[in-house]
C-alpha cells in the first residue's frame, strides 16, 4: 500500500512500509528509477517472508512522488531519503542501488548512528562529476551550463542533465575524503555494467575505512543487477548483515 509523506522541505514523497522486526531494511533506488523496480519488490517479498521491517520510497520527481525530475538534484533526494528514515526507528540496513548508493553514503556519513549496515548494488557515488561531467565534451558542457543537456539514454527518453544537478553534486561528493564506517559494508557489482564500471566499486571499497567491508563481483551482471542470480545474491548479503 502506497502512503505519502511531506518532507520538512515541503516535497510530497510516496513510500511503502511493511512493519516487522528490526533492523529495518531501507531500499534506496537509482537515478530515474522508482520503488516498483525488480530489486525493490524482490526485497519487499523477502522481508515480508522474514517478518522484517522494510521501507521503499520514491524520491521527489520519481515514481509516484510529487515534483518534476528535472527540478531535482542530489541534495534534494538526500533530503527526501533523510525524511523517509523518520518513518522507521533505530538503526537501519541501507540498500542503495546505483544513485541510491551515493545517497546511502551521504546518510551514513551524516548520521552513522542510524546505520546498522550498508549494501551497495552497482553503487554510483559522485557520478554527476566522475561519470557525467568528466565525460562530457565542450558542447555538452556548454549545454549544461546554459541550463540543461538532454543526455541520450539506453533506457528510453533522453535524461535532462541540469546545471543545478551538476553544481549541487559537487557539494555532495563522498570520494574525496575517507569514509570512516564502523558498520558492515557490502558492495555488489557486475562485470558487464556499462553505466558504472567495476573501477568505481574498487575505488569505493578502498576509500572506506572500516573493519568489515567486502566486495562481490558477479560475472556478466549488468547495471540492472536483476537476474535471478543477482537477486539471490542481494537477498543473501542483506540477510547476512541484517
């Protein structure tokens, strides 16, 4: 059942909460994704079978939440996620897919006391700078700085990359200083990921300073990470750290 929450910033976000035992598992989706994706629904079903609290939600401008996607930025979506955490008590297991991995890292850096564990699925920290801006040519950068660049997408309509998205992203970078995490960290990455290369996961795992961190690489898995094998691995890792 979908409910709605108004964030302190006044944005209306959609969420689905199943109440059970803790720590709560919180799924954070990717860039232009929503809470009806394969991974979110599979984890919801797993959590229900385990009698565990599970929360999924849509960032503003995504899915059923209010607002326009092109008006949003990393900071807005971080604030949405922070507001969503108010729906569950105690430490949580953050499961961040792609951009959701970046948002999870921001949450963990700002409120480590709320985090029981972090599971990154093709996590994409700092992607607006390292995977977008650094790869844009002069014309594409000029379009961004003029307001918006319609970036071609293999998933459908072009993705509007705005100046605000890029400039705000620079204020939220997490791979420029060490991340000291005392909780378990698990990174899942596919070798056939055309959007976030394995090198990003390698950089992230090396960047995290903590006693319990592991990276699992699945041969042939792409960025969606949604094959039956990949879904089984997600469930296994979440169960391990939860």
